[in-house]
C-alpha cells in the first residue's frame, strides 16, 4: 500500500514539472543599411531550429537591403533569443541579444534593422 501511494505521489510530481510545448512559426524581416556586396545573411539563436554555431540563412528580397526567412520551432518558451549575421559578422557586439517574443496566437512576424537594437 505504501509503495502505491509513493508511486502516485512521484507520478504527480514528475508530470506537473513538464512545461507544455507549442509549435511556433516565425517570419523575420531584416533590413540592412549601408552595406554592399552582401554574400550571406543569417540568424543565430536558441531553439530546435536556431543554433548559435551555424546561422539559418535568410533569403534576399531586395539586394543589399531586405532579407527574410520563415521557420518553425517547438518550444514551451514565450520568446527566443537571437542575433543576425551579415557576411559572417555577428551584429550587436557587446550588447544583449535580440528577444523575439512569440505571438499569443498564430504566426509571429519580427522586423529588425541589422546592428540596431
């Protein structure tokens, strides 16, 4: 009987510690000012789609000016930290990373200007 009660308590404690995860769709638009001959643009960050070691590429919309990508990630968090790269240079040196807050419902759209917070 004691073992059954302990099992019920353990199951209750462990099951309540799991945070519910949601599928998040994020579209980012990055404006780049004052740079020419841009070869690569990407986004770094936390999460199962973003990584701090390898940038997720953004596609060119307007040459040397506007870039975008859409990605999905499964997370229980309300935001993701991220930073953009242009030609392998990471923005916001010695400044806090960007915080992309997820929309409460539907897709998240995030607009940014490279190296401006």
